[in-house]
C-alpha cells in the first residue's frame, strides 16, 4: 500500500507518523453496518523521533553504508475514487506491483488492516474515511559510507557537505539512508527545515534551518533569486575557454526515472559556464545556475556536447551516438526511457537510478502514483529528482523485469556477503528472494558538486573535491 499521492505539484511533505484511527464512538450500529471513523487531522511540521530512528540499524561493508531490512507501515485514508469499490478491485487495478496472491497472503498474515481491524476478506467494500494500513518488509539500497561533514552549526542553521548517493530526505526506497535520518540518528540534529535540496547523486553544500523563521527568511531569498549558487563539475572533452551561457528550455520526460531533455515546450532556464582547467581528456567547469530547474546543469552540459564524465543518465549510450548533443536524440520519450532502463539493467545498476524492479511495473499502472512505493525527492535546486508515475509502457516494464530476473539468477549468486545475507528472510518479501549486485563506491560518485552558496547575510562553501583538481586523472 502506497503513501498518499504527493499531489499535482509533485512536492512531498516530510513523512509524518500517522496515529491509529480513533476509537469508535459509543453509538449503536445498524445490523451489518461497519463503523468508519472520521479522518484524523495531522499536525504539520511533525519531525522524526526516536521510534522512527529505532526501526533498524546501519552496518558498513565494502565502502557502503547499508540498512538492515525492517518492517514498515504504509498508511493512507481511502481515496475518493476507491469509495464503493472492493479492496480486491483496488489492489488489482491500482496496486499492481504485487499480484493479488500477495495481498491475500498479506491479509492471512495479519499485515493488512482496515480501521485497525485485520482484513479477512478482500471483497470488503471501501467507504469514505476508511483507514488502510499495510505492513511491508522494507529494503533500502546502499549508499556511500563517506561520512556527512558538518561545515557550520549555530543557533540558526546547520550546513553540511553532503556525499554523493544520499537523498536529502526520505523518498522512494530511501528512508534511513538519507541525510535527514543520519543527522538525526548519529548527530542528534532533529527537526531541521530544508531550505534547498540537492539531487541524490550531487554532493556538496546543503543548508538546513533550525527554526521556521530562519527557513522563511532564507526561502524568501531563494524565491527572489538572491541566493548565489556555484557548482563544480568534470565534463567530457575540451570545454570552450570563453564563458558559455546556455538558456535552452528544459522539459521533464519522466519524474519516476528522473529524466529531462531540452525542448521548446519546456521551462525557461539559464546556466553560465566557465572552464577552470583541461587535462587533455576532461575539463573542470564552474557552473552558475540562475534558475532551478530539474537537472538543469546536467541537461545543459549534455546539450552543449560536454556531459558530466560519469553521469548515470545524461552520458549514456541510450541517447544515441552524439549522447544528446544539440538536443538530437532520434527517439521518442518512451523509446529513450526504455533504452536508459535497459542499459542500466544490463549493468545491474538500477539502484544508481534510485528505482527498483517493482517501480518499473507499478510506474506504468497509474498516473496518480497509486503504487506500493513512495515517491522520489522533490527539490528547490537545479540538480533535483522529482517523482510521479513513470510513462514507460506496461509491456516495456514486464520485458525489463524478465531480463532483471534472468540476470539476478546468473553470475551474482555468491556476491552478496556480510551480515545482511545471514539475516532471517521474510516469506512474503519479493526483495528477500532477489539477488542484486552491490554498487561499488566509485559508482556512487558523480562529478557534480555544490561548491558555494551565498545569500544576503551568509556564505558557505566546501573544499574542492579531489576529482576537480587540475592535475587529477581517472
């Protein structure tokens, strides 16, 4: 059972604990009538607490930070379009990441609850305000073991140097392996307010406000474009020595997979680039985004013919011989997405995209994000990755899943080692039955770094990454 739809804006509110449905009122019910409690109003701004941090624990292996699988409740109130329909019908049409047999087994195991009562019959008809709870065995992809460095902490803000591969806040398959959770669990920094966000694969300066007032003050600077942002990256080839201004509009192809492209129908954006060094093969480039579109820097660099060296999306063969230079792709959006996903499947690197095999199936089923997985991060920054439904066709997803299953049963049977492999497996969990290749720490680094953020009253910067040094070589 998925979390509630993030809504038309694509923005997600921070996960909040949902209390049990209120106790039934003391009134007499008619024969055969089922009591449905009124919806409980959730208070805004609820932070994660000790009970959330205690859900599971971390362990470190092969340069990776891993999360032990844990049980988690997805909770939601009945959506309007579900009223009058049976649970069987809703599961069969909107939650197709799992077969109906799974939901029957989950009900038998007591993992499906309706208004806090165990579901015994999937033919039960849903009513307005019904409260649904589904307990699942949750697995999270590994991230780099590189620690989060705290650059500044005072009464107003916390500023960190975020490693690549960590999402800022819970999203998609990530919960404990996020900056928010790690800061809370390991640094006792809680109830932080996100001012801006970085894409999962982007590293660098990341700011949090400690109070609502500070958050609003800095957010106003963001809206008024008074916040100066400076990024650094390493790109393919010899970037021009002179300043390059790119103002190509950007269109989102897929929120689920996180793919954009230049298109006249896209939104206006502007990025200024300046080459800092060239080592004969690759160039270090300073990037000054004047707008904050999704993947703006990465898409503009690809358009200019100089994609980021190890960009797992915009420097892939799926874009064609020119890798998308000049906006020339030669594929429909659906063909492009299929090619990108299949290229990552062949490399067993779907985790790099932040999606799972179940996402590929469920993403095509509903444009209203009615799948078993919660959504990926939305941001206020030019290197962001939002998520709603993936427009891949159902046939494409099933074909891709078959290929994944073939790959997972072949050469990597003995690659998963360490504590996790010896842990008890859940009999209903598909993830427990799958074998995946762990990414290498190198695969979890993309050469794009938020180097400096400057506002009206502050300026925060991090050290230059090792890969950005003038004499650096692969």
